[in-house]
C-alpha cells in the first residue's frame, strides 16, 4: 500500500525481522511505463506515486531500526542481498517489468514455508502484473492463490 501503509503493519508483526523496503520513492520508472503502454498492459501516468519519500515512510514505522531502505530501481537495489533468505515478500509495483524482476529474485530466495503476496494481479488497470506472474510461475513452477481483497492480490507459497 502507498506511502508505507502496508510496511507499517509488516514491521509491527515481525519486529525481530529485517524489513527490506524496495522503492524508487520517485514514482514509476519511465522505461517501465513506456514498456507497459507499448504492450497495452496499462496506461499509468507519469508522475503518479511521486509524493512520498523514504523519510516519510520511516516516520510511520513502529520499528524503523529494523528496516533497510533500498531506494532506487529494482533489481539494481537488490545487489548485495543475493545470499539473503526471505520469509515474506510483498510486491506492489503495478508494472510488468518490476513484478517479473521481483518474482525472479525473491522466489528463489524464499524459505520453505514462506509467502509472496502480489498486489494488483486481478486489477484491470494493471494487466502486466498478471502477465508477469504467469510467466514467472511457468518458469519457477509455483501456483497462485487468490486473496479476496480490493486489490486483486494473490499469494504464492513455497513448499
């Protein structure tokens, strides 16, 4: 959720875990916007989601000392984390390229019994999310479980 609202809940529920927050904090990357528009996946506007910052998000977190802010373009911001394991990952990036890159990086590093939640899977405004998940699922051999929420989320578990 926008401006760290979901991160706030995760940070509170997992106070002993490091919470990695990957975000541009500058809205959608132009290259990803152009690719989604060209593929008719979505038509988000330039400048959407720009009115936030790492400092603003840090200010609402109950345990900010347990958060690692990875500001910039993913997957570049994941450098140095290749040996990390993850127990829960939330992906809410709206566009094909970033969802696909995130699934490729995180599913391989997800612990057995861990979960990935992908927001906007069933959102008709962001069709690239579904395409990215389906492609990654085919490559990584995982199944998706729909969540009856307002954002059309799905959950991926790792056996």
